């Protein structure tokens, strides 16, 4: 069994599932897609020691911030896939199950609520946004979809590599 290729397939598949969900939400519900350029801007300021911003949109733009944000988005998805395998064990690759994947997916919502949003100026659990409860609920939904994507990615990895 090749664990790294499986983790890559699962992580990329789960992240792509989340991106497809963002397109569906925008089309059906009018919810704007995430702006990964802002994530890239936040990350690009870190080497200079700047980890927190009052409002990331007002921070100085960084060269390549959109690419940085998108690459980070997929690398984080891959890291979360590795977390799923680490938590549930490598045997899970041979037997993907929805509930563990969904639980890990939902648990990953802690990263944006407790790290990314505060660092970008939105406060803990989006407390500094106009509608924090709605923002948190959308984050939970997105990460639940990511969990479903972890499961689907597991099915694909299992079919391709076992």
C-alpha cells in the first residue's frame, strides 16, 4: 500500500469537493466563494513576523497572494487527509467509512475558527464579522462537506491504488 499517494488523492479529492460545494452555493444560494487571495496575503505576511491583522483586506497586497492561497488551501486539505489516516489508522484506506471521515472533517473547522479568522482580523469564531453565527454555520457546513469529500476521496484512492 502506498500511503502518500492515497493521502494525496484523499486530500485533493476532499478539497476539490469543498470547491465544488462553493460553486453550488454561489449558484443556488448566492453565497460568495472564499477569497483564497486573502489567505495567501495572510500567509505571505508571516515570514516578516506579522501573524495577526486588524483587517486582512486592508493589509498590503503580496505578490502571488492568490496562488499562495490556493496552494495553501490544497496543502491544508492534504494535511487534514493525513490527519484522518493518522487518527483512524492506515487500514482505513482499505475500508473508507463516512462517519470517521465526517467527524474529522467537522473537527477541522477549529482551524479557521480559532486560527485563521482571528489572524485575519475576523475574531475568534468570526466574532468581529457582521453575522458571526451565520459565518460559523457556513464554516461548519463547508467542513462537513470536506468530511464527505474525505470519504469520497478514500473511495477513489481505494479503487485506484489497492
